[in-house]
């Protein structure tokens, strides 16, 4: 059939070229169709390549500092002292945590009014400050003994500057050591391979403006003060007004900064529970062995011992007084010390009915400074026309149940011999009675009850 259709064309020499061209065109179309079909088949077999989505980096959840630090005392969990504010002189910085990794301090350099604490440093608090011109000046101005305070959630902690140092950037491990209580300040963002460091040692000073006990060291910023001792004297015992009492407070002051302090500007006063104020008296500060109140220049590192003397009404009730001391009368930092005020009360027994041989007058009764003796100071006048002899059998100190307290010493020593009409001044020292009840002192047949405030003396 194909031969019947194409035979006449092929037999005609003029039609052969047309037939050949048509055949070649048909073959080209077939080849092109096969190629396209092959591409389709290959594309169906080859899997599509889709870019894999970039996995999201999990955002690190900040763990509260208090959850990462656990302090136990006798198996009881205690809250850690987390720092909240750094105070250098009149400058204060709020505190924010930061991380230190591979000698890199990760903090916000734009927050130049903040301090950055390395969490976990609780014995040696390591705190960084950005190296701004202001912060450089503040740290460079610190001198040995200057006070730096750290406000924490458990209270204020105090540090005294011990040294300024320069460390290499790679000495981070030594900087973070927790082997002693201190505060380490580091300047952050400085160029080069060195860092400026200030190291301040912890100081267990008491807080000003809070009532403390005798013997407690109190920090007043530029100085430290401690009340050492106190003693109450009656006017008659020191030859002054019999209607007054005199309180002497011995104390010491230490200059802890590098400049001279004017001790003549130091301020002191005494207050009773009602709020009445008694100013210090420089004259009274020198009686009965007092060292006198402070004056002159107090050199850096120097400690002086002085006495603050006060005149009080003999009717002052007590039972406590408050001694106050400051570096000047305008200072906001005031040391406050509780002074026990327990004057000994004397209640003489009724006048004897028989004619006495002597007239006994009690001038003062007090406890010795070491607290082991009861001392009776008085005078005895001979009322007879003959010499009056006195010996151990003429004096006694007895308790409420008749127990006798031994006489330790007598001034003048026994035996006594008193001229008719003359008087003798004495001091008798007995072992201190260990009782809160009244005791009875007897001399030449005249008896006196000795008791403390608040105790019955009938």
C-alpha cells in the first residue's frame, strides 16, 4: 500500500528530493519527541531537592540566681546574700549579673551607671564597672582604708580598700578565687591586655545609727569608735555637787583613712529613755582619772583613747542610757551605745536608840571595775571623849539569810584609832554578794541596807 502511494513519486526523478526532505523532517520530529519523553521520565524518577529549614536555636531560659546557689547551715537551706547595690563614697550603682567565659566579660558597655556581678562569687564578690572616664576617676581616687559598702538582700556588707592592682586579661581564674571574704572591683572594656583592679577586705563593723553594746566596734566612715568602759560616780565621791551624778564613758577612736581628722570637732552626748539630752562636759571628762575628751589632730591609722563625761541629776531613773558619738555635730553617721544605768541605792536603818560611839556616813557604794567586789566609801566620826578603836569585829556585810561576805581590804588598814571629835575616811572592799536581794552593811553598830534599783529595800 505504501509502495502504491509513494512509488509514482519516487519513480519521477523530480519528486525524489521532496520525498527525501519530508522523510528527514519526519525523523527529526520523532527524535525530538523521544528526547522530550525521556526528560519527562527522568524528572519523575529523580526526587525533588528542597532546602532543609534552618533549625531554630532554642532560646536559653535565664535561671534565677537564687535557684543556682544553695547555702545550707545544719541541713537548713539559707538564702544567699545576693548583691543589689554597690556604694563607693556618694556614688551608687545598681547591680546586674554578667557571665565570664574564656576571659571574656559579657556585659552591656552602654550601661555605664550599673555594676556587673559575676554570679556565684559570694565570698569574694567580683564586680565589674565599665571603664568610663567617671568610673576610672572614682576607682583611681580610692585609698587604703576607704569604705565600700554592698547592699544585699540580707543586709549591708562593709569592705575597706586594701590595695589597687593591675592584672593581665588572662588572670581571670585568680581573680575569681573564693578563698577569703573580700570585694574585687574590675574595670571592664579597657584597651590592651591589662585590667585595673581594686581589692577591698571585709570588715565586721557595726552599723551606725543602730543601738549597740559596750565593746562593739562601730564604723563611722572615716573613723571607727568603740566604747570601752563606763562608770557612775556620785557627787560626794568626787567632791562635786551632792545632788548630781557623773557618768564617765571611756572610748577609743581610730582614723581609718589617709587624711588627718580634726578630733576637736568630734561630738558626743547622752540621752535617757525619755529623750532628755545631756551634753558632754570637757571638765567632767577629766575627773576621777578620766582621760579628757578628744582634741587635736588624729593622724591616719592612729588610735586615741579618751573619756566623755556627763553631769546627770541624781534622780535619773534609768535603767539604760544611750551614749552617742559622731565625727562632728552635723554628721548623719552616729555611733549609739547602750549604757546600763543601775545606781546603787542606800537605805539606812532607823537611828539606834542607844547613844552611838561613832557617827557613820556613807559617801558611795559601787561595784569594782572588774565586777568582783562591793566597795563602800564613807567616813566615821568619834563621838566619845576617848580614842575610838576599830577592828575587823566592828565591820560586817551580811546577806538576807545571815551569810557573811568576807572583807578583802581596808583603807586605811585595821586597826583604826580615831581621835575624839575627829573623823576618818575609809574604803572597805567586800567580796561581791551573789544575790539580787538587799545586803546589810554594819560599822560600829550602825547598819545600812544596800540594794539595787527595782529591788525592795525595806
